């Protein structure tokens, strides 16, 4: 028979496995590091073998640790979801919801739709970030929900994903700029980050090549649009964020691809937590299932 204490140590083990460290697991669980270390020690005593080993500056799962995680994670996540579903709705709405998203997607796709829930008493705390960091925070238990613009290479088996929207990327520049050709050398580009995520997708689909190195990076699309309008450089951005400037003749589209360059955006929760009333309420309001 599995006792309550053993379930707690299993939950701690899984948190360490997902987060990759005792300190991160302690933060996500709201426990002290000594308590988490004790849980891990008890679990290794129960299993009879080490579950983690030192790796560089941190720890890595042993083969036994990988096997145990594969065996228990779906069951523990399901139990957490079932128990969460029985919590009182009033208590759930009183508890804060922690949400992560890129800054440019937060208001138009999320917050303006949450007004009814906030009016009913839901407290929402937002974190700005990129998909890899937001995914890690989801799995650590630091976030309840996250808007992910990239799920390639993400641990999708550990995530409950719901389609939020499609972004269409457009290549823009100032009014009067000549159309862009891939053979144009020396055209300045500006981007969201050094990795140029939007331009990278655009150039890969249109020309099968990497984008130019940016002369300016700023993690805010509206600032990129303003810089492009001022002639700082060309940029690839989501159409919906610059459509009004395009309509007003303040910006120009400098290239038209054979097929629209689009990116799927998802709203995500950790598997098992999608059943929590406050999380389910946000899913239903922001991206209701078809």
C-alpha cells in the first residue's frame, strides 16, 4: 500500500526531475531545500538505487530515475488534476493565477479577454518571457499558464496545449523603401533578438536561408515597427501588430511570399493542471475548444 508520505516524496522526485535541480523544485513546491533533499533521500531509500547523479554544476537523472519518472508522472499528474477539480470554485478564484507570455501577445490575445474573470474576483499575475523560459517555469510549477510561440523541441507530452491563434509574419520597412530581394546585400535588418526568430522562419520558408545579422535588437514589436518607420532597418513582424500603421501609410510591406508565412501560437498548462477551475476558466474564455 502506498502511503500519503510516499506520494509526497514521489511528487517531490518528479518536481526535481522536471526542474533539473533541488533548489528549483523547492521553489516550485514551496518547500525548503533541506525538506526536498530529505524527500529525495527517502525516495532513493525506498527504491534502493540512486535516482540522480552529479552532472557539471547540477544533477542529472540516472537510468533508474528516468524509468521511475516515466512510470509515475502521468498518474501523479492525473491525481493532481482530479483533486484540483474537487476544490471549491470560490477558493480557486480567490487564488492568484500566474500567467506568462511574450509582451506583444499579452494584451491583444489574453488580458483583454480576461476582464470578466477579473471582475468576478480572479487575480492574475503576469510574467514576460520567451517560450523556452516560460515552458521551464510551467514545468517547475512557477506558472499556471503560458503563451508559447514555439513548441518545437518542447516537452509536449508534459503539456496540455490549446491552439490560440495564427500569426502571419510580414517583411516591413519605411514608406519609400524599395522592395526587398534576397539578393540585396547590405540591407539593414532589425529584430526581436539576436536569434531573429520571426525573420528566421520567414527567410527559411521564402529562401531556405538564414536571415541577415541584425543591427538592432529589441524585444518589443511596436518599437521595432517605429524603428522601421524611422528608417533604421527592415524587420519581420506579426501583421496584426502593424496593420493599423500599414493602413495609415506609415509602413510598407517590402516582400510578398508565394504563401503566407505563419506561426501557430498555443496556450499551455502542465498536464494535470488544466482541470483546475481557475485554469480551466481561462482556457474556456481565451481559446474555447471547438
